[in-house]
C-alpha cells in the first residue's frame, strides 16, 4: 500500500505490517481477522524510521482502503489531526503514571470513524516504572478496537512484561544506495544529487528527500556545518550559538507553517466554513470556534516541540561532521556522511587529535541531554560551542 512506500529498505517490516493491516480491515468488516494484533512495538536505531513506520501502519488501519496515502483519513494521520489517532510524545525525560492513566481512558473510547482507536506512543521507553505498569494492564486487556503502537530504540528498553505482549517490528537503517535509488526513481532527483542527499541524511529518507528537493533545507545544513570552522574565538562561539538556535527556529517555522495551514483549512471545511479570511469565527457553526481554539493550542505546543527537534537534528548533523573528522584522523575506509565538505573535514582532522575530536562529540551529546532536560537553548548551545573551540 502507498503509505508504506517511504519505508525504504524495510521489506520485512512492510510485509508484516501489510498483512496485519489486511487482517485489521477484515475485522472492521465483521470478519475474524486472524493475525491482527492489538499491541505493537517498533524498534530500531535513530533515523531508521520507527515513528514513520508506526505512522504508516496507523494510516493503513484508519484508511478505508488500507492505506491509500491520499484520502482524507490518510492525510489526517500524517498531519496529526486524525480524531482516532492519539500521538503520545513524552515532553520531558519521563512520562508519568498520571499521564498514562489519562491516556488509557482516552484509548478506551470507541473509534469515532468506526474503525480503530490507535495510540502511537513515541519514546515509550521514557514511561516511568509505575507508568509502564499501568500501560501493561491496558495492553493486557485491550478494548476490542484499540491498537497500541509503541516505539523504542530496542526491545530491551521496555519491561519484559510489556515487550512480551507486543509484536515487535524491527527497523534497520537503510543503505545509502537504497535511499538514493528511491529519490532518483520516485522523486526524479538527478542521480548525483540523490547520492549526496542520501549520504548526508545517513539513511533517513524524509531528511534525504528534503535535502534533495528543498533549497532552504540545503542552505540550513550548510549553515550548521559551517560552524566548526568559524569557532576561532569566544565572540565567534557566542554568535555561532545564536546562529544555530536561529537556524533551528527557521527550520521549525517552515515545517510548522505548512502543517498549520492544512489543518486549519481542514477544520474550516469540517465546520462548514467555505470562505477564507476574517469571517472565520463568525462563519463557523456552533462548536467551531472552540475547536479552532483547541487546534491553535495544539499547534502551539507542537511548534515548541518541532523547534526542539530541529535543534536536536542540527546537533546530530554536527555529530556526523565530527564523526567524519574522526574517521579521517584514523584513516578509516568508511563512507563519509559529509563527503561534499571534504576540505573542511581534512583541515579539522589535521588541526586536532582524535582525543580532541571525541571530546567535541561528547560536548555535543551533553548539550543534547541538557536541552532534553529543558535547559535554556541559547545557554546550552553556547557552552557547547565553547567546548568545540580548539
Ligand atoms: Zn487512505
């Protein structure tokens, strides 16, 4: 099905999910649906697309055509506004038992569109022990039409009691070649650009596509990867930190704007508002204004999250840069993610020792941890820049 097309190099997972989606469709039509499972665990290293796979499966469950990829239901799943799909993404470092209990209550409701209620729990490994215990009870006895999709880096990250009740779908990082091939054949990207984008994105298809097709994304990547060579003094570190935070904000704003526009238009349509512009609140039927307010709140908290994610993605890009530097210092024969910046990599490789490079990678990882713990971004990034300086 079309929704699985982006799961490049995950043939085994796609086969399992397609069969399950077909079985789920059978259940909806009143059949037995052998092979349908109510609890799933998506595992795989960062960038392997755990959440993408879970989201595609959610679309396959909620779409009347089993995941066509272009109907309203599919679209709502992908923009995150489907009424029967609940996205759970722990904001802080852990997810509490109180939050879990509320979630379980919501999960127990009947599906509004008559198919399934799907809970997509990203970073399920962040559930606290008592939260995990509450979750276990819900998974043990799921309401007939509720499906849990948990995501975690590895099966071991969850309690064995939960793990053993889930069907595990393990994703792997797709090879550069596979990603480049998809970009070239499906998105008509010239082969050399496809290869560059696939390498730079390190197997992350969504990122690779954005790099290949969007000039703005390429420009922001260059800005991020230009940072290491610019860190010549304290003042430069401070301004580099400002630039990095700003670049992440720009990236987030671009992503948010596109999503928001779609959702607002959809909500207007839902409440029978045909015209656009100022008359919105007046024109909405009863309940519309409240729904719009709710949507705006949701969009606001999502914007915060996307901003944090963009900054984290930029930091991971820096990690990939220093990892390339390290590979050059060791003379390792590996594919460099940032092959296009070979000159910069070479300069840095010559100017430092492998120990210094490792220390820099540590500094970036530490910054990521501090950001996850809600430290002020500008402060955390400044401290990191100062450690990156030679
Ligand atoms: Zn569809």
